[in-house]
């Protein structure tokens, strides 16, 4: 079985609707939860991929995201080992910052349904959501650096999906979210939530059939693009420096 390391930042935001999609493809997952005091850890030799999940605060907020540097190092370690890396919401900001993006705590909330537009006709993930209604949720923002390639835009042209190289994706539209997860966000203690969260919950219930289909399409696209069902990649061998 392939195994994904999932970094979970809040109780409400886990792999959600993606869990059965991964399990059906023989892909398991292990959670690490820095928000409850667990150390951000994991070696690329132990896992086939790294997934960084959403969160309640911007990555630019050091009080609530003190583990940012640890996750940036983890992203770089998995990429160096040629292991796939995927970030959702907050996780996408972590990936962007690991590649030189400037983080900002504003806007406090981005939470809306929009029609996704593919910016890359060859990318499987971009094509999976092209023309479909998607839920975008994030706190704060990241100004993307030159090595980050936008692949999906919202109605207003804002980037909501990007790629770095062949094996790393950042996704601000949220295929893992379910109506029940949005309800859990509303009930999390001391969690700041967007004013329109109640409306988003009602809309997600009404659109749940389409959202499930989108989740399936995104899962299939990630598996294809990242080779998540392929034979495990061997760790590259790096020569040791010779002593003087």
C-alpha cells in the first residue's frame, strides 16, 4: 500500500472527502497534528507523498503557525527526494513560501464558490476542474515567486491552483471539504470564521453531488499527475563529502 503523510492543522480540516478516494486506490495515510503539540516530522523514505492540509489562520501568523519553518523544511526534503507534495488552503501557502513566495495575513478570509478556469491545457488537475464550481477557502495570501506556475484561476483571475515542477501542487480550491467539515469549523473553539460561513454551508449542501464529482475528478488527476499508484520511487543517492 502507498502511504501519504498528512499534516493536519485543525480538528475540522482533514483529508475528508479525499479519504475514500485514496483508500479505493490502495493509498493509506498517517496524520501528524502540530496544532495539538505533535512534532512536524516524517522522512521521505517512510512515505510516498506529503499532503499539507488547511488551517484556521494564515501561514503568515507566527503566533498560530509557529511550525511554519519545520513544514517548509519538510516540503524541501520531500521534493529533494522526488516525492509528491500537495497543499490545500494553508498547506498551499506553506508550499508557496518554501519556494520564495511572500506571505501576508490579509485578506483575513477568502471563502467563496467560484468557477474554476484552467490556465494550462496539459495539466490534469487544471483540466479536472475547468469550468466547474469549486469552493475556495484560505486565510491570508501568498505573492507567488517566478518558479511557481499558476494553473487554475477563479472568476476574477485570482490564482487558486499552482504547480512547482512536476511533483508539487498548491490548491486553494478545496476538494477535501464536506458540508459537515464546514459545520465543524463553525463549532471549533476560538476559531475565526468568515461571516458568510452559514451561507457556504447551505450552498455546499445544495451542491454536494457536484462537489463529490469534482473531488473524484481531482483525486484521479492527482493520482495521474503525481504517479501516486506507481511503484515506489527509489530514494536518490547523494554522495558524501570527502573528508580533508
